[in-house]
C-alpha cells in the first residue's frame, strides 16, 4: 500500500511481505528503509535473532550470490552492506542482551606494509551480514597486533588481506608465529587479495584462499560447520 507521496508504507505489509521487501531494500542499499523495517518487526514481537537471520542475513546472502555471479559489483555491494550495518546497529545491543547465538568470530586485517582496505572492508561487512562477529584490525598490521587480538578475542577465524605482491609474504610471518606459539590449529586462516591465488595460500600454510567476499563467507561457513561438527562429535 502506498501513501500520498507514492512511497510504500512498510507498516501496511504483513510479516512475510515486509521481510521480502527488506531483501529488496537491502539489495538496493536503502539504509533508512532497513532501519524502519527492523524497528517495525521488533515492535511486532520478532526476536532480534529472527530479524537478523530471516531478514538481514538472508537478504545479504542473495546479494552475495549475485556479487559472486557478476550481477552486482563492489559499489552496489558496499551500499547493501551499509544498509545491513544500519540494521545491525539497532540489533547489536539487543542481540547481546538476549545472548543470541553467533555463527562464529573472525579477526580480519590488512598485513604490515599494506594500506589497502576496500576488499577487507567488504569481507568484514559480508561476514557480519552472514551472522559472524567481526573484529576489524584495520590496515598495516604487524604480527604482534594479530597475536594480541587473537589473545584478546579468541577468534575461530583469522582473515588476512594484501593487495601488494611485496606484502604478501608477511602473511607467512603471521602463520609461522601462530605455529611457534602452538595455536595454529586453533584458528582457521583465510587469506585474500588481488595478487594472491590458491597455490600461494597453500605454500604459506593458510587454510584457504578466498577470491572475493562472497567466497570468503561461503568458505568461513563451511569451516565453521566442520568445526562445530567435530566439537559435537567430541561432546
């Protein structure tokens, strides 16, 4: 139902139609509409976790598929991710209160000597959009910063990014430090960046190379399912 200005009145939609509209609005990067719709669902008695998973995460999953398939491009995905973040801003404190389950926790950062961050930011946003808790260390991270963050946050996944061929080898420095500390097996290490490839990731001892943000999300989910499966098997 449209109002006088010809705009869609989100309040007039039933729950299913509103969630579908949110998927469309996320796809189009409409931040204010996402904020309004999140608040409407919460007022209707939806749990924060259901709003996150059924509306936002599912919407970003669709965005991720079209990004992977070349239908959407980086600027459009960034807009979608920003709309997602606006919804997350409302939900995050509520999720913390309700102790909602997280898919997993990830630390992400660009390696020492490298100040490129668009790809890393996109991965971080998409991971958050998939229900992961993300700690972003920013750019130009020495090994000590990664180790301190791992110590503090105990992540499931460590993500490292590089856009320069000269900074790529630093990823091995970080992985070697994890081995030295005896904690390499505790964390899934994902690497990405334009000059990298699978052979390089294998050569430095990373768990996987992710060519873009959509692949990073799929890969992270696969590893988390394996880890949770082995944890259940041990229980």
